C-alpha cells in the first residue's frame, strides 16, 4: 500500500494527513472522467496542455476548459464541505 503521509509525522498529524488525502481523492472521484483526467495530468502531473493534446488526441483549448471546469467544481465541493462543517460546529 502506498503511503503518501510525510515520514516522521506524529500519529495525530499522520491521521489528519490521511483524512485530508481521503477527502481529496473523494473529490477527484466525483469529477467526470474527462475532467478528472485533464486535471490530474495538467495540475498534478504538470503536463503542458499541448503535450496532453497530442497524447489524448483532444484539442488543447478543450483540455484547458476541462481543467478550468474541474478546478471550479473542486472549489465548489470544498466550499460546500466547509459550509456544512461550519453549520455543524466545526467537525468534519
């Protein structure tokens, strides 16, 4: 199993990091596949849109739009989660 938590973290910090990763992966899973692929390749992997265009046989502008829509949807997810968290008194 791949552990993405920083080595040397306290047990509490490691648990918090794992929870944050679980939330992040859950948000990515809720994106439509084309948006998720574009977002992961460009934002997380750092692949330029033109290179992605060649890899996926999709226009670079279309990929840029998918990345922008994915960013917006992810931000909306975070804001909704924070709003629910605030309404419940701070607990996630």
